[in-house]
C-alpha cells in the first residue's frame, strides 16, 4: 500500500457535537422490498435505506417483476400478490447475505427456476443453514458443495408443506427464509430457534395481516407459529433509523472526550439494542427521549455524551442482540478500564469477513492489545489512553471500516484506512457525517 492509498481519518481533537440522522434500518428495508413480492396493494415507503445492500435487494425484486418507483425521498412499491415472474438472468445479491437467504425462501414457493449469486465474500458464506431447512418443506434448492455455497439454484414449487422445524441456529435470516416459504405453503408452519434472533419479520408480517405468533419459551428458545392463507396488504411505512449505524456514533461520542450527540428516530427494537444496554453497563452516558412507534417498531431519540468506560464480560444471548456491533464494541472496550472478554460469538466468523479475525487485526493495527479466541476476543483496555493509530485494512467489510474510523477519532495520530468504500454497503454518507460532527 503506498502512502496515498486509502482514506485518512484524523483524530477528533475537540469532541463530536451535533445531531445525526442515521440512515434507515437495513434489516427492515430488505424486508419491506421482499415482502412486497407476496403482498397486495401499494405502499409509500419513507426512510428506506439507500445503500449497496438494499440496492441489491431492490434490483432482484425488480427483476422478479415488483414495481418500485422513486418519488423524491420516498419509494412507491406495488405488491406482486405472490405472482412473481421468472427472471431471465442470474440474480446478483452482491455482498448481501440477507438478500440471498430471504430470496431462497421467497423463490422456493414460486413456480419457476432462478439462480442466485453474489460477490466473493457472499459466495464463501454458509447457505446450508437455509437450503437444509427449506428442503424439509419440499423446496428444491441446489448449489456448490451440496447446496452449501452460492451460486444457488432454486426450482420453485407451489407444493411446499408446513410442519415443525428446528433451525439449530439463532438466525433471523434463516427464520425469515422459512417464513417466506411458509407463507406460500399449504399447511401451518412452526419454527423453533435455539435463542431469540431479531424479530422484524414477525412484526412486519403481523402488520401486513399475516396470522403469526412469536412465543418465547422457558428454556430460552423461541417458537414462531405461522398459518398461511391470509392476504398480506401493504400500507405506507416510515422505516426507523438503523441502530446498527447509530452504534458507531454511540461509541465515538462515548470515547472521544467533549462529545455530545443527539440521534433522532432510531429503531429501538429490543432484539437489536444490545449495544445500548452493554455501553450503559460499561458506564456510558446514554439517554433515550421521545419514544414512539414506527413501522411496528419502537423508535426514539438517543443522546450520548462522553464518559469513562469500564470493561465487561459477554457471552451467549447477550451476544446475539449486538452481533453486528461487536467490531465497534471492541473499540469501546479497548478504550475502557480493565479487560473485556467476548465469547459465544463464533457466528462472527461467517459474516461479510471473518469478523473475529478482522476486528483483532484492526485493533492491533491501531495499536491496541487484543487476544483472538476461537469464539470471540479478549480486549485489554487502555483506560482512555488514545490509540497510537496506524494503517488499517477494512477487509472490504463495512462494519470493520466504520469501527476503524471510530478508533481513529480517539487516536493520537489518526489512521489511514484501506478500502474505505466498503461503507457504501450499509452507510454511504458515513464519512460526510463524520466530518460534519467534528466540533
Ligand atoms: C440480519 C440478521 C443477522 C445480522 C445481519 C442481518 C437480518 O444475521 O447479522 O446483518 O436482516 O435478518 P443472522 O441471520 O445470522 O441473525
């Protein structure tokens, strides 16, 4: 890498101040577009995330015959009522695991053939977790290594069955793929997941009129029951701000002295707010004001001010509620007092990059001390001492790029970030906002 490679991120000398309108929730945005394939009517959608991942979903849904029209900042979506058209080319899911896994479920019930592929990262990610359970509903899917890896081929059928399925992994993508197939099936479907995963699909399907129930069990598992047959009806929605994007500002403002930020309209679905709870337990100054509801999801404004942080130990279900936030949480831990241990996070090895390895590498490149564990990491806190700074590689992973930028703000020399464009996957305006917030 030459000296001019990548993007330079300078330390934030005076703190971060102002209001941040975070972009729309990525998980909710994918679902609005995909569920429109099965729903009737039309919806004016405001706040839909405009990013590379959601664009992948939009282009796939358009290739399947769903009509989506831009109307200023809003998107007008016409439901296809379950009558999609056979795409005349391979569907490209880009970098987006949500697109590929949810489309497997949608296409499993359509009477035609389709092929799904994606970029090199997505073609390495595990797909058996969706193709396996879907085939037990009668779906016909194939792919490399026994339907484990994309490209995947789906030969849809109108003859899907229901029944009870244990997913074996707490994954909202697996659950949502099954729900999309189940909506097109001939009999009721019961899904049992070993622990709670994000429940946007259940909320949105209930709002569209589906007969669906989510039942947390005493042993920690979650049972989701769906009875197909009711029509799904679209109505206008405001997509809440993405708490996973807010996460970068929550950590940045916490660790850069003199910061004070307000983030209005952030989605506060309890299956997603693990980072808010953990940062508070670490001593962060975070207040939630103006609570409300949007798109069936709790929302609110978050105010965050800098505060000294202390270490924490995390494992098990704690981790699922903040799985996408672990890279930036590790940055917070590195600035805290004491040693933080994060375990039970082996799922991170299967994200856009191996996020245990890439988080460890990023922190070391910034000058922090961190140990890699098979299922997590141990971070040695610096008790507020700025990171020395250095050159960091995003590994083409949006969340690693933004976590590194947050670390750079709390460093003495800043960082030169290789492949900063990865942020376009979920937060295209991230660097513009970062520069605006410097006090
Ligand atoms: C997502 C679910 C999560 C998350 C991913 C988005 C979704 O993955 O990590 O970024 O939109 O359903 P899992 O399916 O592994 O829970």
